[in-house]
C-alpha cells in the first residue's frame, strides 16, 4: 500500500490553509460531505491556523471561505450527541475550545474577509460575525438554529449580538427561523450581497484594495475601532486618538504615503 502524499493528506484535511507570497492567507473549510459542520477536529485545526496567523508579520488579508455547496451547517450533530453523553467538565473544556477559536478569529490583528455561499447555520453565523468584512451570495440562507435541537447560541452569542444588535438577536436567537441574504444584510450580519458567480471577482477586488493600503495603517485602523467602540468620548479616548495619528504621521509608512500621494506615484509598499 502506497503512503499518502502531502497533497493527499491536505485534501483529507477538514480545514485548508495557504499563504501566498503577496501576504494573502486563505482558510478554507473543507468538509463538504458534512456541509462543513463544526466538530472538535475542525475547531482545533482553526485554532492552530489562527495561532500561526497571529505570529505572522507579513499578512495583508486573511480570507475565510468554504469548499462545497454550503459555508457551514453549524455543529456536527454526531459531535453534539457525543458531547451530550460526556461529563460537565468535558463539556466545559469542549466549549472553551470553541470560545478560544472564536476569540482568536475575532481578535486577529490582520483584516479578515469571509466569503459566504449556501447554508450558514449556528456556529457558521458565529464565524461570519467574527470577521471584519462579510460578502454573501444572494442564494445564502442563514439561521441561528440551535433552539431547534434544544440548545442555544451561547459561545457564539457575544460576537453575533455585536454584529446584529440585541434587538435582532432577541428575534433570531429565539425563533431559529431561516432568513435570506438580504435580511442578513439588513441586520448587519453581512455587508454586501452579490451573485454567487461574482464571489471570486469580489475576492480579487479586496486583495487589490488591501495591497494598495498602507499595511501598518490597516492594522492600526482595525485596532482603533476596537479601542474606541462603545467607549465614552472622554479625555482618555481623545488623547489616545491624538497619540495614534501623531505616531502614524511620523512613521516611515505615513511619510511615504503622504509623499507618494503628493508626488502622484504609487507608494513603496
């Protein structure tokens, strides 16, 4: 019997990861036979990938997408059944792993883009909520479906509520109903809805966009949103924003960006 090649092993992986030489990282959910449903293996793979991304200094954009018809059908029910027969401590450890993965995705320093098609249920909605930019196919269907199997969207809850707001959460958490991409856009779960055959073109649009932007400025822009969101605009916040822009103006990247604009040329990043 022949040993499996690296390519064969990668094809069998439930999550694929690739970094190119232009600073673009691609994470691909790769369990289409189970509609990319979550299990403990996928969660661990994502944690390991996000750990690597956290320590990467040269990434301009992280793209999360999926193979197969559906983005993610939520939790793998066989995994859920297994955990229902486990102890409370085992369930706490398992839930903590999911929380760790969501936290890492939500808190990545680098910008994140999620590309959505097909079904996006349960934990899949959590993944979408943790990303900076979300683009959906007009045929996508969403649901916070946990209540239909006697559960609740608990670990994903903070991120989903942050994305769609408490008022919308009080509807969709409780009903478990399905809703389309336009409703997802209206409640701020996704930013844009396009035809599925336009998704690849939209990915290239964002890649080109981020390559034009100052890489350190993009990181600082993402960080300042987290720093000042939902904070009182007091002297501490005002002083912080002054420090941020002052340091960027004096940085090599800031000087190069302004010079390039005035000289009508492309900056050197």
